[in-house]
C-alpha cells in the first residue's frame, strides 16, 4: 500500500512500526529518520521530537502553538525540497512528540512560513500547523475549521486553477 494520510486522524497518536505496516514497509527502519520522503510521492514527512535522547543530535525543534520551529538535517538532504514545497505541490506532514520513545501525535499537513538556509549548520525553518482539513470539492471549498493563512493559500490555489488568474505575492505578515 502506498503512503497515504487518508486513514490517519489528526490529533491521534502513532508509532513508527504501526505507520510502517500501514504504508507497506517491511520494517519501521525505513521511516526511522526525522525526514522521510517516500519515493514517487509528493510527501515530505517530518518526525519531530522536542526532548531528544542524550546521544542524538540536539536539534532545536519545538512547537509553540500553531507554529513549528525546526532545524533541518545536518547534511541538508531535504532543504531544497522543503523550501520549494509551497510552489511545487509537495505536502509536508508532521508527526510530533515531546519526549523520545513515546508515540507521535499526527498534526496533519503543515505549511512552510519562513526559512534560513545554512551551509555550516542545520538550516532553520518555521511552519504553520494546519489543524483543519481543507479541500476543493467541485467548485466549493470545504473547510472543517478556520485558519486564515491556510484558507488564503487554498483560496489562491482555487482561484488560480478555476480562472487562470495569478495572485500578487504579499509579504507573509500581510496575511498572517
């Protein structure tokens, strides 16, 4: 079975072995890193732990309300793909936990807000956590709960797809 988020519930807890089985991997080792990019999918999956094991790299990753502050990988493997996610169609999904060796909470799709790329240290990223389900169904927008930033991005995509119009880009603080 390919990687899908359709059967996952936002706010529910999942461990890597259960997700690996659900997604058809032989072992949870296939998704044991902090960033997973399943082949031939538009998905970037972040497994983020706030309080890491002492022997692990101590990235400064934490959640503050609906914002995730995250340091990228030391080798910068997914940096470019993440920075282009808002325009490329890639979806970033978040599994977050406060402490290592506990299940992850699934937060659903998140959207890149800002980033600082570094060569000599992990890059820094901030993401908006989209805690609601939004989708375009026919000519309607279906929204379970409201978040203006996410609504604006979805509305922009909807209008551009339906009319061919292009939105003028505004600085992020104009609609956050």
